[in-house]
C-alpha cells in the first residue's frame, strides 16, 4: 500500500507526458498504467471544472452588465460636451444617498443628444443649441452660457468686433496685424460639425459665411481651449462655463462676457443649456427633472458659471 501511495504521489508531480520518460516510469506495468490514467483523468476533470467555473463567472458578469439588477433605475443622459460637466455635477448630487438610482452622463455633442432622444436610446438629451418645434420634445432650460472668443495669453488683442471675428473665422483676415495685433499668422480653432456651440456661433457671428475649410477642428470646448493655450497665433471659441486663466477672453463689440451681461443680453453671443426629453416621463426621470428647480440644483448650476434663466 505504501508503494501505491508513493507511486500515486509521483504521478501527481508529472505535468507533461515527456516527463514520464525522464522519471523512468514503466507504463508497461499494468498497475502503473492504472494509476497513471487515474491521475491523468483526474487532471482532465479538474481542468474542465475550471473552464466551466470560468464560463459561469463570465455569464454572470455579462448578465450584471446587461441587467444590473431590479433594485435601482438607470437614467441615461447623452449630448453636449459643454453641458456635460454641469449635468454630471447635478447627477452626482441627485443620486447622493440614494440606492435606487444610477445616472450615466456621456458627451458626444448636441446632435448626438437630439438623435439619442429621438430614437429613444437615452432618457435625457443635452443640447447647447436651441431646438425648433419640429421636434416633439419637452425642453428644460438649465440656464444660459456665453460663447467666449479667446486668444493666447501672449496675444495683445483685447477687443474685436463681430465683423472682425467673422472675417477671421472665414479666412478673409489671416494675419493679426490686420486687426491691430502683431505680424503673425492667425490659426483658427473650431468645434466639430454637430456641436451646439459651433451651430450657435455660426448662426450669431458667421451668418451666411462659412468657417474656413482649413480651420483646426477640435471635438470639445476643452480641447479648443488647450489648443489656443499652446499656440500664440491661435483663436477659438469656448464655453463661458469652461473659461480659465489658460487663455484670454476678448471683448465682443466692446462688451466682456459676465454673468450680468449674459443675463441682460448686452453680451449677444450666448447659448441655452438644455435638457430634452421625448414623451411623458415618469418615475426617477421625472423626479430628477423636477429636482432641477430646487435650491440645491440652482446652486450647482451657478457654481459652474451658468447664468440662471429669469
């Protein structure tokens, strides 16, 4: 019996068939044959069990991802990258201390927000451009944001007229000396097609003219800001809510964007920040949208430099 146990243990240490020869084990012996295949069969069974357990765990993860549970409701918010930061702050504040709801906020642009709501992919869309009545949407005005025209901090330009800005972005003016600056080529930064900020900039400033074809296109207001910050010849437009010391905001027709000038309309380059929905909303979606009128929500909105609607 001791020999049986020793032989069995010896086989347990053999991981590959080639090791049989190295261990000088005679498989012609009937008993040795039997012990060897018992061990081999056991190893195969254990391997199969591991695979089965792995598959079960994988299926469980997939089920959790697809259906994270019946104990909470999930709200999907998609759209404008300009609206996204304040939407994330609002979502985090709303779900705090709540275990029955999760809110997922994603960017992608105003056009994506509109499309996702239209196709019932998301519960709420975010838009930084006004939406005409051809859409059967309900609009929730969060507040107003200014569109700032910004230049590099090294630029000596402090004020441009609407006409000068249009000429720069259309390409008819391509050197800063033509508008009172240094003899340096102008590099135009713009947002991508589908951006609500770009759409409103084109409507208010460009009118019938187009932004120059070789303008450098960025996918978010933050990307425009960083591009302008790193290029002394650059100009771009960004959200007032995203303004920082990285770049210099210039006056538009002699008026600097502030909470007051955006609110009273003397700063004309402003856009709405909207949540949009389609159809009647119930449950937590309705509760979240109603909560936007609370004092807590309004404090968050103002803290992000968004001007509350009066």
